[in-house]
């Protein structure tokens, strides 16, 4: 019984630990700026992302909750790169076989390298309806956004490239489930998943996403 409980609570415990660890790496300036960065991101996304049309309030609530789980430093990186973040319920309804890798998010960088779009997994469940057994976008947003932000910081994602994030969780051999996310260029992602889900190349936006506003601190 103890072992079963360990398997059940490990993902939540590790997610909490990861969030604490990430917060410890964030600068105070990024932590202070996080609420304003989130506000700018949600406002921009609600005006651009297709899922927000006709349900802006519900979309904004889900996206705000998802961004709140992300690291302050990661949001700063995404803001500095003028990235628009959209929730994408298509990622929750992928056509995949048993051996196929499911996509969790897609980063599409503009050809000029001055902007881009990130879509992250969404099942349409509002924050107040989430819980121990009910995932919401915020259940995975930390891992997805942290992965993409890290690749942007490292200069891995070149202008015009598309990267796809996927679950890379594993068992450490001691009945402990390690939750994580990885990403790779589109061309190197599971070809069967890409073939069965051609919409992965189409960001869920009403129109080509404008350059997302960059956070400007006090006195800027």
C-alpha cells in the first residue's frame, strides 16, 4: 500500500519541488515583474488565439492559471522573445497509436527571429474544476514552458524553426515517477504523430500573431 501511495503522490510532490526549485533560481526582479508579464501575455493571447474567440473570460482564466505555475524567469525569457502563448485543445485529442509520442506543446519561431507562438496542452477544464485526479493546463504548463524557455535562452531554436515538446517522464527504478518534458525540432519529432496530426504545423490563431509585447520595467 505504501508503495502504491508513493507512486500516486510522487508526481505532485515532484511538481511542487520543481516549482520551488525554479522559484529559487529566479531573480527578485523577475519575480516582481511576473504579474505584469502575465497580464500582458493574457491580454495579447486573448486577442489572437482562436480558442479565446467567444470564450475570452474562460480562456483567460485557464491561461492565467497556467502561466502562474510557470517560472518567473521563464516568462521573462518568453516575453523578451515576443512569444504569444495559446492554449490548444487539439493537443488533448491527438490521433496517435500505442507507440506514438504525443505532443504537449509547439513552439514556432518567426522567420525573422523577432517573435513566435507557443501552443500548450489544454483540455478545457477550468482551474476551479481541477484537482488531484483532474488535470488542467496548469498541470503541465511549468514543464512545457520551462523546456521551451531553456532552448530559447541557449539559442537552440533558430529563426523560422518549429520545436515540439513531449512528455519525457520516467520511473527512477525506486517506484518514484519523475515528471519532465523535453523538446526537439519538428523534423526530429515522431514522424507518425506528425503524419496523423497535420494540424501540428498550424498554430491556433485567428490571424498571424503580431509581435507579442515585451515587458517594460519601471522607467523603461
